[in-house]
C-alpha cells in the first residue's frame, strides 16, 4: 500500500507509486517526503467513502511549521467522504506542494469536498484539477484560519454546495493568490457560485477566468461578505448568474484593472462597498474557444 511506503519513510525520502488503483486513505504523518504516482490519470487513490483520501496534519496538533518540502504529485484523488476536506485535508501549518493532481467526486458533510486548508496552511497548488466535488459549503476548495495557498494553473470546475456558500472557492479569514486559474461551472445553493469571500480575506486574482458559475441567491461570480479586500487583474468575469460581482456592505472593497467584466462597473452590486475601477477594463464578449467542452482559451 501507499501508506506502508509512507510508514517506512523518513524526511527527504521518496515514495514512488506504480500505476493502478489503491483503495486506501493515506496520512503523511508529519514527514517531509515526496509521494509521486506514475501518471495523474492512471494512478488513483480511492478513499472508498471512508474519510479524507489524503491527510496532512501535525502530530499532536503542534503549531510548528511542517511539510515545507513534502510533495504529492501525479494522482487522481477520488471517492472520499468525511466531515470536511474529503479529497485532501491540510491542518495546522501544513504547507506541502500539491502538483499534477485530479481531485474529483469527493463529498463532505460540512466543508471542502475537494481541498481543505485549515489553520495557517500555505500550500503550493499547481497544475491541479478540482472537479465535481460536493459539500454543504465550499464545494471545491476551502481556505480558513489564515491559510494563504498559492494556486497556479488550477482548474476548479463543476463543484457544488448543497446548502450554503462558495461553490468553487471559499475564503474565510484567508488570502490565497490565484494565477492562471479557471473557475467554471460551479454552483452554490445560496451565495458565491464561483468564489465566496468572507471575514477579512484579501485574495489576489491574476489571469483568472470566472465564468458559467451560478448562485441561487446572490453573487454567481464573486461574492464579498464582511471586511474583505479583493484585487482582480487580467481577469474575466462573464456569464455568471446571478451577478458577476456582489458586495454586501461598506466594509468590502474590490479593485479591478485590465479585466473583462460583463456589464462593466455598473453591473457591480456594491451595497455601499467600494469599487476601485482601474484602467484597462473592458466589457466585451471574451469569445472562448469552446465552452461546451471546457476550452476557455480565447479565439484569435
């Protein structure tokens, strides 16, 4: 099993995993190791609906920095079922590199069907697909308690909240950095189909495409709630319903520059919040190549 390889490893070791389906739930046990599959499509960890599929947590909940050099790479993570973080769960200063992963079809009862970043976790998440996960809130990725992950070349698509907020991404007291990220086709039962931003969060969006997301109440694209500051640059917000951008009150601020927002500045629901509408913004059909097949590149 993969867990047996982890159990016999120590810091700086590598656990190399051949292609196949491994029905198990693994825990890195506080070790700075590399666990690498053969290919993200053919090397599958199936959680068998028996808890989180992969767990990073500090032993005895010690608040010291762990997993700075740990790596999880080249896997499909699927069929997890737990209270929160059913695909991958990170706790207490866990900051590994999560690379070349498909995290799909996991279900949480409370939060984070795909990835949970809980309590000062700052992972590097790169070349990852988070798709078709379900939770009461934060269908795809949940960041809370001062967790500031970096997402690069990440696709968050088809995730759903069954009860509350944040179909794709939910930020709670956290400030992730998103670069070259697609957030598409996610849905929230209430607020924030694409992204829900809450309680002193300050995410940065650079080259982010937010399209085709929906919320049954408000903020199909982006929803800010309570003392947040969002910076969006080189970003597309298009065809999200209802509303591309929704602010709940005076404590919320969003800065938008060099971006394509359907309906322009007049479409932003402010409720007394502040919109810093910078230079370079347009309101023009982005002309995606093929939305039906998930190709959100731009036509020439």
